C-alpha cells in the first residue's frame, strides 16, 4: 500500500517529544489527516493544554478521555483475579494498559472513518506487539503505522532537530537518564543508566514510594475486602475500582512497599532490565492470595497456579484479545466465585505481611486442623494413605534397586 493511500490516521498521542514529532511526520509523510487520542490511565501527567498543542502540531481532531475506571475494572481486575505475575515478579503494569489504549484507538478509527492507527512504540520493545495484536484482533483490516520502524529519526537529537525545524514546542528540560511509563497500577523505569544491570537505581528516581529506610518507624495495618475475587473495600470503606487502587497506592507508597528490580525476557527475544513500583498492586496481590488460601479448594488452587505462567505470558506478549487468554479467563473467574472475605496486612519498611484472613466461605475447619484432641479425624487412617502412596516407590526400589 502506498503512503499516499492513507487518508486518516488515529494516533496514540501523549504530547511528549516522540508523539509530537510523529504527529507532524504523519502529516508530512503520508499527507493524511491525523486524529490525536490521549488516554488518561492515571499517569498523573498534565493533560491541560494537550488539545491545543495537538492541533497546533497538525491534528484535525483531538480525543482526551479519562479511562481510569475502565482500566482498573475491565483490565486490571480480571488480570488480578487470575493472579497473574510474569517471571515470578512483574505485575504487568505496562502490559495490561496497552490493550485498552489500542481498543479505544480502533473504536475511534471506526467512528471517524479512519483507515489506519499509529503508535510511538519502538521496533525493539514489547509495546509495538501489544498495540498491533490488539488492533488486528479487533479490526483485521486496519492498517497500523509504526514510525519508529520507518523513519531515520533514530536519536533524541534528531527528534529535537525535527521539532525545532517544524516549530513543534519541546520543553527544554534535562533529559532523564532513563525512560518511564506510569498508570494507576505502576510506574516503570528502563533504559539509560539502568542498562547496566549491576548499577543500583538512584533513590531520587522513585515516584510512588519512599525508600524503606525512610518509611515510618511504626507499622500500619490495612484491611482489604474481596467479593468473588475483586477488591471492593479498604479498611471498611467501599471504593470504586480506580479509587481503591489509588488508595492502596498511597498506603503502600508511604511504607516503601512494591519496589522490584528485575531482568526480564522481552517477547522480541532480548533481555531487558526494568525497575518497577507497584505499591497498591503488591498489597492487593498479597491480600487476594490470603483470602484464596481460605476459600479455594486445594486441587483448584494448584491447577490455577499451574496456569498462571501461561496466562501472564499471554498478557505480557500482547494476546489479551486472543481466544486462549479468554478461555483461561473463564476458568480463572469460575475459580474465584467463592473468593470473598477480608485480609489484614501489616506494612513496615518495604514489607507487606499477611497477619489475618477471614471469609464467610472459609474451608478452614478448626476441628479438623487442631493439634489437640478431636472427634472428626482418625489418625490411624493415615497408615493406609501413606502405604498406598508409597507402593510405587517401594516397588521401584525392590525391582530396580
């Protein structure tokens, strides 16, 4: 398809250097109309003035949408019901935001009669895959334009020169020695000085949490209530999904909870070092697991846990709208029907410790579990149980040695 055949493009636009240059580049290179779309997912960036800036840079129309509640309710909630964690540590904060942004891009493209969407993800990262897999899954005939895979503006200096030549306002600030991405679930840091996996991150880099060393000297207790696997209240106060996550972020952040520093495997094949702050999500995950420990059947829990790495991999790699993720989700949600109850956690200098849990659907039976005398468990029954489980081991040793 020739460049000139594109008439209208919906661009995921943040107003930063990259997407501001992309907006003008699309108009120049493709000779097309560009509609700018900015999603508020809780990144705490200033959205005021974004409409005017996009129009001055060449946008024919601008969408600025508050998607915070949808983000947490329809994306973070189901992902946490599935207990998703990638490679043992990463709570998928960036990964889970991309399908929502791409979904809205496609919806706007359909409403506006656009024949393409565009994004500012580079050709080395995971985000390009996440944006484009979502776009193709929802609208198979959509065209996706990824400028980083087409142009020769492959450095910050070239981008700034382009912006200055075209009168694009670029704030004159000292370049961060890393890149970051933020939403209500987390903030990530990568690149720059973090490309040395031996180097400890500078303390002034962190945004959502104080250092554990500077956290309060007294612990704080927090209670999180769940219904069917979803958190609904903090310390007895019922909150909307976005407000609840924001509250947990505030509580966890002041105690230095939720920092991780990992080297992860990107879908495109390379390893990447990332530093993440997920204070609210860390509390949420620990509380959820605590309520599950009371309410999930053993075999259901073990089966679910065996599927978590696959589910997390699908989210990380961008397959949110793939049938295998949706099928896994149905199982995860079925398992969560009785995950209702409250967990109590103790936060202290970076630690998040479960100290209590209760549930109206608890499978914990004190009469059976007690080490004292009881009338519901005959300890002699264990003899046959052990011998049956040992039969194959005894046979192996006797016949093979």
